[in-house]
């Protein structure tokens, strides 16, 4: 799912990219172990490959026995009140070209009628048709983003298209609670992929204005309340001591998300950078909160580098399964760290990518405990001292929006977690030794990589009408089955 283009994520439910069917997921392994598995919330890993109903990338094809939520992710377009989020600069360019063609056609028509240009009607008509086709080709996808991407599904069926954002929170909550209650007497895996706290920050009336930190704070408080509801159900059903719960985020705050002076994407404290930046701490440091009463002591803080990749082997080990042996699995089980049988993370090196481009490497030096980080590429901030890519909307992974560093820019995170003071051979006696060791680790790491088909290639990431999930007769895709059932 890594990208070599500027498009870092899937743009459409009607695209052909997604999580390949030959991938092995922890949901698939737990399902084979007899677990009841469900995904409630957002997926954003593709839907179809070749036809509208093949569901090759769908959660039900990846080990989840039940799915309720968005096959895509939340966008400003789902609400329709803010600037479009999906390829805004591209849409602006398409609209500019359309206006240019309209202007050219009008100029030629006026010139023809006033006998100013000796131009044939055939040429004017051809230009007008070309302009119309150009407009239809991009507006049929981008102009209807809300209908194509902002949908809710239950398993393979579309229940809302477009989705009713006012009811989404209560629907997701109900679905997750019902799943727990339905499966309380058997082993289950529930993956709740919350729509909070993502722009456009859909917040119910009950939580609006409750926080001192604006709409973003309100949204965080509502998410906190939802998590509390899940925990209450676990406790009420007597599952507290037999349920392992892991709470995390997929990335740091989205610094470029704002409305006027209002920050909509969160704040990363002392850490530099944010969402979409492959190397800076603000983009990749996230909460990792674990709860398992009776097994793990409460209130313990483990200050060791771990990764979201570690969830896979941890969950598989808990279920008594085995991770695939036919590929390199980069994660390590967290159980020895959590239970205190090991004091240090098994990750000596962590490789931080932006798409397919390696931006930074973290070295957790075993003998001294020092954590070093070498940056091979960093985004160019706009404006320069802003700490984010405000003009672009999100930082790029390559091209003229990135600065390459040779030798790499080195930081001692143990002493400088804010990455404010880059080291050099003059200021750090170990500079050459550390850089050499990290370079060797990169070479060894690259030997473990296997080329795979690009899921986010330009072809896979364009909207294809024949792949678009639709609850009616395409292109008339409107339905609210949830309301009908109610």
C-alpha cells in the first residue's frame, strides 16, 4: 500500500487499488483460530478489483466476519462545508482549464458573429465538445465525491449513500456494543476504527462547545466518551479480566488542517512535524495505551520504542496462532515488555517511510540505551519557519518539496526529543560511528524488501464507474436503508 506517486492514499471507493487478497491479516489468523471477528468504523483499503461486486479488497475478504462502517475515510466533502480535501490543487487546475476553454469558445463565437475572426463553426463546435467532455470527465468523479465516497456499508450491502453524518456516531457505537454482547460467550476480535478525530470533525450536538480547545477538543471528548462506553460494556458483561484492549492512533496531528485561525487537526506538543511527514516525531509518535486487568499492572509506563506493526504478532500470540513464516514480519510481540519479562524493546532499528521513500531511521542503541535518529529526507516547510506545509495542504514525500541530507541529519532523541539541534561530526564524537551503523542497517533492511504491485499507481487510483459501489441503479446511487429499517 506504499505509494511512489504524490497520492499517498486511495482516492476512491471506485478505484481498483487496495489491500491485496494474498495478504495475511491478524483478523484472518484469529478467524482460523475460532474467533468471531469484526471491523466497525473506517477501512480505506479498497473495495473492488474488476467488477462492482467482486469485493476483492473488502474487509470480509481479509478475515473479518462482520463489517459495519465506511469502506473509505472521512473527508470534508462528506459534510460539504469546508474546502474539498480530495486533490484540491488538481481540482483547481481542472476547473481553471475548463474556464479557459469556456472563455476561448465564447471569444471565438463573438469573433465569428462580429466577423472579427475567419474561423469555421466546425472548429468552434469541436472545441466546445472537447471542453464539455473535459468537464464531464473530472466533474463526474470530483463533483459527486460525497455520493461516491461517503457511504456506509453493512458487510457487502450499502446502507446509506451518502451517509447521514448526524447518526453515524450513534450507529457505530450501537454496532460495536451489539457485537460485544452477541459474542460475550466466545472468543472475539473487535477492531473499532473510529471516524473521530478526523476532519471534518463530526461532533454530535451534545458535545459541541464542551471543550476549551474548540471543535477539535469537542471531537476528542466525544471519542473519549465512546471509548468509555465500550469499556463499560466489557465490564458489565464480566469480560474485563479476559479482554486485551489496545488504544492507538494512526499518526500524529494534522497541522495543515485549519479553518481561519482555528486548528482542526490537533497539536503535537514538543514534537516537530505532523501527519503525512515520514520522519519527524510529531507525525509518527502516537498513544499506545493497553488495558488488561488481572494480567497487566495498571499505571505502568513503558518508555521503549514500539510500533503499530507490533499489534499483529501480539494479537496472534494471544490467540494461540502463528505469524506467517513465508515473509519477513517486522513487528514483535509486545507481551514480554507488557508483562515485564523483558525490559527492552526488540526493535533495535525502526525505518520511517513516506510512501516508498525512506525518510528516517531510528536506532535504539542496546548498550547505552541512547535513541538516535538519522533523517535522509525532510519536507520543505511553507512558510519556512511554520513547521508544516501550509501552502501544499500536506507535505510531499519526494520532489522539490523535500530536502535530501547526505550525510543524514542526526539527532539524539534521548536528549533532544524535539529534534531542535542537529548533530555534526564537530559537535558529536560518535557522529561517524552512528551514521555508519545506521547505513549498514539500511542496507540489511533493503535486502528484506520484495517488489509488489503498486496498489496506489495512477491507474489503480483513478475513479472507475464500473467499480463504484452503488445501492441503486448506477449512477442513481441514493439510499438510506437505516432510516427505512428504523
